[in-house]
C-alpha cells in the first residue's frame, strides 16, 4: 500500500466513523457538520480544552453536498487573528461568485460566526464555499484554519 493509498483509507475511515469529509488539496482540509438531529450542537464548546491557544475556522452549516440558493446561511465557529474570518464561494469553473468577511472568536477564545452568501448562476452546478483565516504569519508556524464545503448551487 502506498502512502497515498493509506491516506485515502484513513480519510475514508474518518468520513465513515465521524462524518468528516476530506477534500483533496495541497493541505488536508476538513468539512464537517455540527448538527445533532433535532437540536443545534454548540461547536464552540471547549470543555475538553481542544481550542485552548488554537487557531481554527470551522464552517458547520451548510452540510457538504447540500443544495443551496442565493442568500443561503453559513454558520460556524472560529478563533483567528483579530477575529477575522474570510470567505468566498467558487463556481465550477473556478470563478469567484461572492466573497466577504465576518467576525468570530479571537484572543479571548472561540466564538460563533454567521453570514449569508448571495450569488448568481445560470445553471445548477457544484461549487465550493471556502471559509478561512488569512495567513498573517507569511508562512511561518501552523497553516491558518480553512474549511472547504462542496455545495450544489441552484440558479
């Protein structure tokens, strides 16, 4: 088994067991959901200390593969430099359909964020929502947090 094969097996196991989606890129990217059937889960809870001193950006809604229309809502949790969370919606052909920024958690700890995404497409297509922190370290230290969610964009 090659390194890439073992990586695929590991990613498949994570997806199957934990409901995580692994998207191929230069860096591992996780897109995961934070909802429990019938109730909203609090993905900013830090009872286990996992978010202590950690920088991250987690988009929890919408779910991967969800069919969305212009103005869809995005929710998540983050802890980023100066609370800044960037986002962009990318069309099938790579064009940026919409972009913006919002505020999440910062030096004081994790916090929830939300925003809406207006866009326009002529035909139903797969697109990708990227929610991320800019790399203010210029490549030093850990890579900045990023979540990529594949979506079906409806006209």
